[in-house]
C-alpha cells in the first residue's frame, strides 16, 4: 500500500449506531488531518494531529471523536450521528503540521439514515 | 476569518484550449497556497504548492501563480485535454496547520 488509505470506502449507518473510520498513511509523515466534504459546501477541516497530539479541533460536535494511536494511523469514531452528517470524509497527512504539502486519501462516503 | 472564492464555479471548453481558473482569498497573511484536483467521488490529488515567498510554480501543462498582496492565485492549464475534466480546488494555509478551501471550479473539456 502506498500513500494515504482509508477504510471503509462506503458506510451506511443508522443514527443510533457506533462506527469508526480508519486512515493509514505510508509516507512517513507525522501530521494527520480529518476533513468533511458535504454536498455544495467547501471542504472543512475537522481535526489536526501532530506527533499524535491533537493540535486543532475546528468546533466539531462531540459525536465525532478522533483518535491517533501513532503517527501512521488516524481514526474517527462516530456515534449518534444526524442525517446532515452524511458527507465524504477525507483524511490527509503531511510531513509536519506547518507549511508542508498535504496528501489526501480517497475518502469514506458516509450516509446516515 | 479566511474566505476563499473560486471563479468560475463551472467551465466547459473544447479540447485544446488554454484556460485560467481563478482563486481569491481575503487574508493575505498566508504560509502557502495549494491547488488540488478531485475526480467525482474521489479524494484530492495535489497539483501544485506555492509558498508565500514564491510567485509561481509549474508542473507540465500546469502553471500556478500567486499574488499575495492582492489575495489572488490563478491556475493556468495549457492545451486542455478531456482527461483534465475534474473539479479543481484552491486551498490556503494561513495558520500553519489549517487549509481553507474554495468551493472549486468544475471543469469539463469536450473532445
């Protein structure tokens, strides 16, 4: 595997379910990001992790809970989501949390029913 | 708060045309600006990164310019091809960690 991978690629969940999105980067980077892309809205940054510590939480509801156990893996734990949370969730990584180029994964298409 | 605007929102051109995509931002205190390509339902592919101290970057048929003082960037695509059809996104980094994205330009190149 190369680059940034995300699983699952598609997920349908009910509002009472609990699920997790997984991201893995194979680039030797030490900063990772979660973004949300909703229909007809610009991409929005959700969370930033640098050296496994959260350095940015962009006013995201607590029903989204990130976890970064090491510099290669990033999770987004989901619980009691709303239909408006349906979106494409994108993971990215960069060499550092600063002025470095960000590399994106293919995304997870989430549908909340 | 940084705001990024991309014009036009959609563009359709015949194959072979040279074209320019525009990006403007409200806060000129940026670290860098990045152009991405996104195919339908897919993730983002980085095309060009321009640091705040640079004026332009080139990669193949793509050339991106940056005028930080006026809050503008352009992406020039030479000799467009049907394979260039995608959404092009501009993103500004002005807080060290955070990218602020524009709404994108959806490009269709017709054979």
